[in-house]
């Protein structure tokens, strides 16, 4: 780039460029969007708007899924498990059910 400077007797200065300037600017922005809803998470799969459903982890898919709470109870009552010592209902839960239902359910098993 060449500059030409001219001095005039009236103390006025002017500068002229032989090339027109070409300005370049760049702007870089990193934008992260945070999930606003549960189903926007990559490890959560929501099947619909099911009221009173709970999240339960599904190891086969590696995701949290919304399930009917009955499925949680069925899974807790299952005799099959991948973790030793976690078969069936917890003793504290069974003790509480036993106390809450004591003398409230009368089953007649008949005669033998």
C-alpha cells in the first residue's frame, strides 16, 4: 500500500492511498443451548405426556425411560437381577406393608 502525503501552506494536511482499503473482520461465537425439557436430554426417552409416570433406567438402551410406576414395583418384586443382594422388595418396605395392612385384609383360603 502506498501513501501520498501533501503539505499545503495553510497547514492543511491530506493523505491519499493509491489502493482502496479492504477491511476484513471475523467474529467467532460458541453457542451452547441448554435443554429446557427432560426429553431434550440425549439419555432420556419420553414416550408421551403420561401423568404420574416415573423415570426408570433401561440398561439395554442406556437411557432413562418414562414408565408406569407398576413396572417399578414389578421390577422390584422380580427374582432376577444383575446386582447381587437386590432381589425382590426391600425388607423395610415389606415390614411397612405388613404393618399398614395388618388386620385390614381378611383372606379365606378355604379348607385343606
